[in-house]
C-alpha cells in the first residue's frame, strides 16, 4: 500500500480497502479506527450517526484481522467499515428508527441484512440518522435532530436516509445501508454526490427492517463508487426464507456487470414525464450532458412516455400511509420502547394514546391519520383500491417502456439540496422531492442514483437515476459503472472529491 | 328486564334462525408464521420469538402444514377450495395482539360454500338437517390476558393485567355457517349436533385436538327470532360457549330471552352476549349496533396463497372416512339401528364407546355404561361424559370383574362413583370400599337363616311350594349384605336350604 493511502484511509473505496486488508497492507482495526476518528472529528457538525458502536466495531475488526492472520480466506468486503441506517434491527444495539417511541429499545435479534453483513465480515460502525420511521426527504423529521449535508452544512442531506448518505459523503464510512420506500436511498445519494441503489423488490430481505410500507420498502447500498455498491449489493442480496416476499430465484451478478461497464448497443430511454416543469435548470443541464456521455459511449438514446407516472405521487401517498398506519400500530407502549401516562389509574387505551401522542412526531401522525382514513370502511375502494389500480397501470407503463429500452433514465431529484427548514412546514413541497423516484417503488423494479456533476447555479451535486426491470439489477451497474468511468475520466477524479473539507 | 318466555311457547310463537362460528385451533407442531412450539400449558411467554411477539422488523412466513390442514378441513366440509387468495390485516388495538392487527382473511377465504348434514333425534325418529357452510378461513390466535383484581374479571376495573403470548400466532381456523332456518324447536339440538359433528370430523382429520375445555374448539352462536312470515330478526352473538352442552343451552336460553323481549314489544339489540355455565343464561357484552371498522386490507408481508389443484385433489383422495360413513359402519358392526346410534351421538359419547370397544369391551356393555349411567351422571353434574374421569380402560376392568362374578351392575355403579370421586382405579375403589359380591356360602347361609327367622310366614309359603315368595327373602338378604351378594346365588341357596325345587 502506498504511504499516501496509509495516511488517508478514509478516502479510499471499500474495494480498495478490502484488498489492502486482504493483502495485509493495513489492518481492519486501523481502517476502523481511522473511520471512528473521522466520526469523532466531524460528526458533531454532520450528525450522520445516532449511535456509534465503538467497542463492537473494533471487536469485529480485530476478529477479521485475527482470522486473516490465521490464514482464512475472507470475502471481498472483509474488514471494511459500514454505517447502518437505524431502521434495521441489530442485536443489542439501540434501534430507534429516528423516533422517540423506540427510545431505549435494543432488539434481541439481527436483521437478515445485518446477519449477512456480519457473515461478509463487514465492520458495523453504528446506526445512522433518518427521518422518523423513514418518513421524509430531509432527515428534518428525525426526533434526534437533522443531519447536515457535507457539501453545505446548512443544507439537507436528503431523506429519509440522509444519515447514511451523509456518512458516506463525509468520509465517515465507505459503505452504508439505506432503505428506499419512495426514494430514501436515491434522493439522499443525489443531493450528497454519492451512489445509491434501490434493488428489485424482494431482492434484499426485509426481515429485521422496521416496516414503513411493506409493499414498497427495500434496503440497499449507499457508497461513493458504483463498484462498491455492487459489492455491497451482492453481500446483502439473495433469497431469505424468513421474508415471504423475498424472490427465490438467483440474483443477477451485479459485480460482473459493474466490471463490464459497457453500454455499447444498449437502448436507453428518457422518460418524458420525469423532466421539465418543476426540475431545476442546472439539474436538467447536468442530466442532459450525462445522457450525451452515454450516447458517446455507444448507447442509443430514445425518448419514452410513461403517462401514468403523473399519478404516481398521488397513489403513493395513499398506499404508503395505509400500510404505515397498520405497521406502526404496534408502537403502543405495551411491550417495548416509550410508555407514557402509566400512573396505575389510567386505562390501557389512555396509556396507548398518550404514548403515541408523545412518541410520534408530526409527520408520522399525519401519515397514520391519512392511512387510517384511506382504509376506512366506505372509503377503501375510492382510495386504497384506486391507488392499487394506478400501481398496476404504472407497472404497465414500465413494461411498455422496457419493451423498447434496456434501461430508463431521469434526474433522480428535481432539485439539488435545499436549505434546512426550507420545506419542513410544507408537506406537499417535501413530497415532490420524490416525484421521480416513487414510480420504481410502486412497480417493484430497481434503480440507481449516481452523481453526474454540480449544478452551475449552486455548485451542488446532481444525481442521475437509472431504472431497470425487476431482477435486471445488473443493468444498473453496467450503465452506472460506464457512466461513472467516463465522468471520472473527464474530471480526473470522483465528484465527491470536490466536496469541501469539513 | 323482561322475563324470558318458556321454551315451548317461544318456539310456538317465533321461528329461530341460528348461525354458528366455530374456531378450531390447529394442532400444528409450530405456529402459523414462525417456528415456535404450540404445546398447551407451557410457562407464560416461553414459546415466543420476535415474529410472534411482533417485534419491530419481524416478518411472518406461512406455515405450510397449516395451509394443508385448512384445505383438508374445507374438503371434509364439502367446500370448494379457491385457486388464489390472500391474507388480510384486521386492525384494532388490544394488548393481547402483539402487532395491534390480526392476520386473518377477509373477502378472500380459502374455502367456501360447503355443507354438513347433521342428525338429531326426535320423538318421531332421527331427522337430518343440512347446515350450509359459508366459509372456512384461517387467522392467527391472539395472546391470553389474565386480569388481576377488580370485580368484573374484565380489563376495565382490573388492578393490572398479565399477557401470555404463547398462544399468539397459533393457527386458528374459523368455520362460519350460513343462517340455518327451518329448525323450529329443534334449533338448540341442531346447533349441538352441528358442533359435535364438526368436532368429530376435525378429530378424524387429526388437525386439532378439538378440546372445548382447553379452547382448541370455540363456538359463537348467533340467534335471531322472527314471527312466521316476517323478515329475520336482529341477532345476538353469544360467546364463551365452552362445551357441547353449552351450545345447546345457550341457543335455548337466547330463544327464551329474545322471545320474552319481543313478546313484550321490545327490540332485540345487536350485541355480543356472554354465556354463563353456572346459570345457563347469557348477559350482554359489547354492542354491535355501531359496527367496528377493522380497516381490513391485504397483508403485504405475505405472498398470495395459490394451492395447486392437483395437490388439492391428492388431499381430497387421502381424506379419512367421513363420520357419517364411519357411524354407519360402526352401527353395522355393533348391530344397532339409527335411533341407538343417534342417541350415542347426541349424548356425545360415540367416540368414548368406540374407544371402550377398542379397549376390549363388548359393544353392548360399552354403550350401556356410556349412554346410561355415565350420561345420567354427566347431565346431573352438568359436564360432558368425557370429563367425568372414567376412562375406557376403567370400563374394561369393571366389565372383567363383572364377568368373573366379583361385581354386579349395582356394585359397578359404585365403582364408577369412586373413580369419579378421584378414589383411584377400579381395583383401588373395589378394595377401598370393600365392594365385592359376597360368595362365601357360610356368610350367605347365616344371612338367609336370619331372614327366614324374621319372616317365618314367608318361609312356610315357600316350603309349601310357593317358590315366587322367595323374592322377599332374597331381597332381605341382599339388603343385609348391602347388595354385595349375587341374587341368583342367594336364591339357589335359599331353595336348597328349604329343600324346595322349582
């Protein structure tokens, strides 16, 4: 390992670090300590982490080091640190989902994703901040205070997985796990200049992922490079018998696709409905330039129309609240977490009610109320029923588009990172951040966001979204890796390296 | 409160319509959505895991054995098995429900449109009623609440309540009849015969131990009354019906109560009512005038169930003999007619007789004890014959003792009395109570001489050839020996003593 790297462990990719650890050039403990030091140095300003498991991380790192010393062959991410979104259960470690109502709860079990990370010898540094129960696009709805965008600490890092994206962007971890229900991996990736992938629904086990909307949620990788995302995706993906909705078929080889990095002969569709009005000029500009790069690389670019996408946001804000109103019912103060008002006199109903009143934030209450209403007798058909029909039509739009194209592309988010506080009191403005990412969640297919430059007007990162059919996640990596390579050639470095020093 | 109307008057004036909802707890090794064991009677909260505790992030996976059981149940009840259906969430807050929703089925039950023919005995001989079955669906059981302190035994007013989640997630099957009309005064008997038949079918299928006293078979009885020619009346739903006998009593009591209300010009309230074993009456529970909104929607954590039709046919082909066919076969083997068989079924002793015959007792003897003495005692004590504490093996032993002349029928009844009083086995009761036919000639002769001396005129008559007068002396001897002598033997000895031949 070069001495430059030794002095700069935090700026390396996960793939590079894993190789250096495997070859004995650096220990996992050194790599882990370097990231813990970085967290100690910057996280008071970024606030990406809700909990740092220093002891656990160092113990895991030492275990990797001793296994390597014993001559064991280790996996492609062995010894590399990772930041885990606080929505995934990790045995013995506080898991809050960004909510007061789960304060103090330590799960007695590991999520499948966590199990697989441990099996891959990934070192888990701690839990990252998020909008409460993953409801939001800015992390401002976290009960524990917002996360700050490393590009500009006065701006939002996206949400709900702003903590995971910011941790990666601030070099506090080379890898993070996010979850994406309507864009919560991709939109934070876009506004922090990082890479984020929402795998095919059923591609990564949801067991241990505290559900927001069961039919939409999916965990996935947050990284600084496409290859790192592929390595992490491969480590956490694949069938899990504990998740009934997990796909039993073998997942495509995403690492090979990232290595292939070749778009020659591919047909790439520009979705007409995901541009124009509402999209910031600099976002559109960088997006168009990136599409030209893909053309130069040998892809054929066509325009496609997905007219039902215009109804996606409306359908989403019926399906998500409906499922979440039921999924969040269990937080009633009876078994774990917060309990309020239990004075020995009050009834069970009163204690449940007081606990939920005190434990949930405004956005969570808003969505629970919306969902409770939408599922009510007499309204079900008009709301939930209609939304499910829209969902089917969106799937058909995708089917028609994928009949013409291998992948579709769009800007990931309509704007670059906005200021903290700017939209927090305007739910509709906040919801519009996800207008381009939501269709994929409704249809269950997969998508990636990767950085394609800085918007000229504000010098903030812009993300491009690649969408592929269900179980064709490999195409995301093939296209993403090719585009990333071409842009890196043009700039001479990754975009994230232009981020200001903290 | 209005006075109930005497039953005969009630059914002369009104026509009852009944409906029965039966819950059967499946006897699967593991729970419906996790691998926790299901054995009854374990220490509270020892058969639980993150899934059946509904911990955040946990997910259900359907138990294949439960699906197989319910399909076999549906087939045995002449239902159609649908080719595709989903589970649904029934949302309501209650501390015995770990998730504050119950995974159940709503508008897509797995088995529909069946029937069950049941036979009741009347003065004019057996009558067959067809009970149509609307649906057979599956759901998960809830935990069990125990309320401490307070006067009502309900959650309101209790000092505190304890929850045992061992039962939470045990698979339950709900079997719902269509409204049963045209039963007239026989409604209570039809209800009982239906539940009895259902229990026997489930037992034959081996899907449940169907013990009403342990709650593995529970019945809710719906009753409404209308005057002939009028529309159906408002129904009540009686819960807490925990024995076959209670099914009959609860329906009868509701008919009497509702008739009283209606005759007095009152209105039957749509409500749940609780049956009380001690009084045989029902008392009002929750009003159902304001239907609770359970906000059902398809369970997004479980994939739809699509039973392979070929598999369903295999299950159908492998069903055991139907109870009606089984009974016909037994009747032939035992040489009894429809009436005798219906008597055994209605007394709820057929299975007991069958087990007793299997234990080596002659069919007539087995029937005599179960349908006679033991049913009489059971009725007197208001319990089921099977709950008396007398086993088929006990009857086998008593019959052996009768065959060897050690007991007679009168003494045998005392032996059963001892067994029912918990005094031990047949042999132990015989020994402890000193129950044995007196066969010592010396002791008998002394008793005979005493009786003859006490009734010299009778002695003279016998000597004079009036042999029929011997009964008075035999009776006196039997009395003196407290029934322990063999009456035939006493008579022989008496005649011999007096030198008289018949």
